[in-house]
C-alpha cells in the first residue's frame, strides 16, 4: 500500500458551478513512461443504443466491448442489438500517459446540434469526464461558440497501478459514484473491501459524493505471452472474456481460478493454425494421464499474437491431481432491460445475478425488442430517470491543474 499512497493523489476541488458547493473527487495516477495499459470504464447508457453505437462512442471494438461484459458476441448481427438506457457496462480501454497522468485520450466525440459541453459530460459520457477537462484538452476558450459537427477529444479516467492490487493481478474500473452509493456497498458489489477501495484511492475517510470517480480493483487474469506479442499485456477481469489475435482467440478468466484460459473464438473468422506442433492438440486442449508420481498433464496453450500469427505452446507438467473439464464464465444474451445487465455494475443486490444464463441455454434466435425505441442514432432523448443526479455533481475536477497545485 505504501507504494500506492506515494503514487496516488485523491484530489478534491471546489466547483463554483451551479450550487457552488459540489465537490467531485477523482483518483489519478501519475505516469512518466509512454507505455500503455488496460483498464475499464463504468458506463451507464444515456439512451437506448445499439451495441455498435456504444462501441463507437468510446472507439472500441464491438466484440471487445461485449466480451468484457460476458455478453454473447457470437450471435448473428449482434452489433445492431439495442441495449437499454441505464444499462451499466464495463468498457475496456487502453490507457496512455498524457500530461503526466494516466488517462485515455483516444476518444473523440462529434457534437450534435442540441449538445452542450455540460450535456455531453453528464449525459452522453455519464459523468466520466468534465467540462473543464474537455475545455483544457481541446483548448476551448468559449464553449458557447462550439458548432455542431466539431470534433472534441474526450479525456477519460484510466488507472492501472501496474495492474496489481495487493501484489495480485487486478484490472481497475473507473466508477462514477451514484446517489445512494456508499464505499461499503460498492466494495460488496465488487467483492472487495472498503479498506482496499480506500487504500487504492488514498481516501482518509469513506465519505463519497455522487460524481466522484473511484478506482475499483477487480481480480484479473494476466497473460504470460511472449514479450514481443502485440497482446502481451492482455488482462481479463474475473468472470469475463477478451478477444484477441484478430478475433481468432477468446480468452476468459475464472470462475474457478485466475489462470487465463484461451481457446479458438466462436466467431467465424479465418485464422492461421491453432494446433500445437508435434501434437494433435489445438489451443485450449489438454490431455492427462495418471502415473505413479502424479498426473501427467499436457496442454496446448495460446502464446500470443506475433507478427500476425498465432503462437502456441505445448507444455507438460506433473500435477498432484488430474484436472477436470474447464469451466467457463457464464455468458448472457444482450440485455434487453437494465435489470438483466445490472449484475455487472450498480445493482441493488447480487440476487440480480439471476440474469445470468449459462451459455448452453442461451437463445440463438434473433429477438425483437418491444418497447425500445429505434436506435437510429445517439440523438435519442435522454431518459429522465437516469438523469436524476444534480448536474453540479457530475463535474469532476480538472486533473492537470490540480495535480500541479499539490
Ligand atoms: C509490477 O508488477 C510486477 C508483477 O506483475 C512486479 O514484478 C513489479 O515489481 C511491479 N512494479 C512495480 C513498480 O510495482
Ligand atoms: C471469480 O468470480 C467467481 C464468480 O464468478 C467467484 O466465485 C470467485 O471467487 C472469483 N475469484 C476471485 C479471486 O475473486
Ligand atoms: C480441443 O478443443 C476443441 C475446441 O476448443 C474441441 O472441440 C475438441 O473436442 C478438443 N479436443 C480434445 C481432444 O480435447
Ligand atoms: C507425460 O506425457 C508426455 C506426452 O504424453 C510423455 O511424452 C511423457 O513421457 C509423460 N511423462 C511421464 C512421466 O509419464
Ligand atoms: C517479426 O517481424 C519482424 C520484421 O518483419 C522481424 O524482425 C521479427 O524477427 C519478427 N518476429 C518474430 C518473433 O518472428
Ligand atoms: C495486434 O495486431 C493486430 C493486427 O496485426 C491489430 O489488429 C491489433 O490492433 C494489434 N493489437 C494491439 C494491442 O496492438
């Protein structure tokens, strides 16, 4: 923890906005190198949106977005499925180092006619950025002079902390605090402790306010791919999936253990050979044989994506017991109501996990969505119910200037 306390600044800044008393805090991670790392954003949909529209908003791959949320990405035409307003998703993003702090600056947003910076911040990006940060990054002097059609860089929170928490692999979720949240409840929801959240965020006391952005460590599986593989930093949160090697390989984490498990993906794409040399095993296969000294396990594992080809590695180990079949994290169909998806995020109780459907029983049919408006574009109206937070609380502070004030 000492390392983190030194690295971390839990900054607060008085906002002279609207009611003049709102304080929004955000955890930032200083950085100096140009290496990038993986993190998650906790995002609540501001309208009914197609999967492809949510992915486009953050400039992430649709399959990567679905995989990170254990939503079945192999369904036909899944990109056009409509996800409901208010659904909470984990958006996987790459964090870079910009202005001395870790953040994602690869997201661009094109202003629509009715947009203001305040509505873009509070609604479209569900409080993950602030007016000040957008103004700062884009050098905007006069926000009222912005034209529809202008493209803005949207800085988003990103922390990695070496992708570890208490020396165990972790991926960090940037979570925007909602009305009614408490550190204890958030900790319970993400199977961590209040103490851990407070340590990670260098908080002196557990008080939080709507609009604060907390870094929540989630247990994860790390890869041990070749150093020169372009997916060598692959990190997958427990209970979820990632897609790699040009959509050829899917990797999952959990639920039984935190060893990354990769198999050929369920997407129909043409891929180079996935068979391990000198064997008839393909990636994800293993054979085991009980011997006098233990169980002789031979497995064919994914070794990373190198120069456009799939690396495999065949390993034989002697284990105390022969392993059973591999259990995969449950996969759900694209949620049609916010309740079904809420096990991933802000949900009142773990009982909502009833929304999980084992992959074996997932519907393969194309569903229609009664009650959801046609997702003709993100220009849809904003749901009042999901917009109830006071706007003043939605503005987090301008990280860079506060960083230098310290
Ligand atoms: C980062 O984590 C790795 C193990 O994943 C560890 O070897 C290394 O010492 C850590 N670096 C820092 C600066 O904590
Ligand atoms: C991973 O998630 C499963 C449930 O999905 C849980 O039972 C298990 O304890 C989790 N593992 C860790 C290390 O958190
Ligand atoms: C190897 O894995 C593939 C798909 O992952 C599976 O269909 C096949 O049955 C496995 N073969 C063996 C021998 O386990
Ligand atoms: C373990 O299995 C491998 C491959 O099947 C074989 O080459 C090796 O000799 C076996 N080792 C033992 C100790 O049985
Ligand atoms: C990848 O390609 C580069 C240049 O094309 C080559 O120098 C390098 O050795 C290749 N790496 C591997 C592991 O094949
Ligand atoms: C790895 O390479 C593939 C194609 O060669 C590319 O599509 C993908 O974005 C790369 N991944 C990373 C993390 O650079």
